[in-house]
């Protein structure tokens, strides 16, 4: 695509780096500060995004709108954009089940909006080669071109909306699913008083697991609240194909137990995380 005006909903820790990548590729990026937190406002200002105040003005000025929000809000955000009369290209880059993506496609398609399904794999895009935006839909290639030359890589899966979301679900089913399992195992061992014995066995047979479990728990806890909805979307994706979703429903509960650490400035101690898993109100 030639230079486009892009609206970002919303510039959180991940979204702001997607917005920055689009700016680095030569596009103007807008955002709407109405109702946003001071932390979000600071991120957007630092990234050089132009604040247009409210969603109505953002829709009015944008050729492309990128939705990067918690999965539970994806459908609501899409509907809000439509109610404002958007007629450009809408990119849902959220961690949602393919059926959720397809339901958004059916909604926006009825309003003569071009829909592109997206799934982000990797951490916030600060360095080349770390983060990829997978895309599917008829205009996937055009959306991918918005990020040419930036640190955000793009991969077109196919022209079928929902395919990029399936890929995201499969990837996160392993990475975040196994992280939840490892944290839960460490919590169980601590609760039952066999943690030192387990660590001793790991030292003999799985020498990387002690450090991996602690690093995973401490790095994940401040972001765990974001993963609850994602695990539920993954469970729905498995169940839609006749596969059990129970494991990822359980993972959602693990992350829910860690939601008390939401956006804490310093990673919590492993001991406080294990107490949270055990239902101890102290942190």
C-alpha cells in the first residue's frame, strides 16, 4: 500500500510497538486518548502517535484500523468501529479463536468493510526478527506491506479469514499452555511440601527446569491477566474441532489466580506466586 493513515486500537505494550513499526514504514498513525490510562497516553506520546481525541474522529481519518486489545474485547471493539461508520480496512490482530475472527468478518463484511485476520507471535516488537504478524484474508498482502522495512515481520498465511488466528492459537497453546503447566507443577510441589525433593530430581534428570520454572513464573505473573481470555479462546478452538479444551481451560484458571500481580512494576517473588496459586491472599 502507498502511504496510509492508520488508526491503532489500543496502544498497549504490544500495540504501541505495532504502531511504531507502521510509523517507521512511513505511515501516519493515529490513536484516541478518550478513556485511556495515563500509562497508555505516555506510551502513545513517546511513540509519536497523533492523538485525535475520540474514536469517531479516528474512524473519520483512518484508511486502516488495527485492533490490538484483550481477546474478550475484540468483538466489542469491532462493533464500536462499525457504529462510527468506518469503511476502510479493519485488521483484528487479537488472540482470538478462528470462529471469533470469522464472526467479526461476517459483521464487518456486511458493512462493506475489508476484513483482515491477524495473529501476533513474539514479544513486543522492539528488535528485528523477534515478532511476526501473521495475516489472512483477501487484503492480507496489502496490510503486510504497511510494515515493510520495519522491525515487525509479516507473514501471509492465505486468503481465508480465521487462518491467522488458528496459527496464533496453535502457537500460544504450546508456549503459554506449557508455561501455565510448569507454574502449576511448581505450585503443587510447594503446597504438598515436596518442592526440594522435586528440585533434586530435576537437577538429576531435567536440569533446566528449576531455573526455567522460576523465570517463567516471575516473567509471566505481571502479564497473566492478559492470558486468561486467550486460554479460553484456545480451548474453544480445540473444542470446535472435537479436541479437548480442558487443558487450556485449566491454564486460564492458573493465569486467573495470578491476576493480582497485574502490571506490577517489579516481577513478584516466586514465593508470592506460589502462595497465590495456593489461594493465600498474602502477596
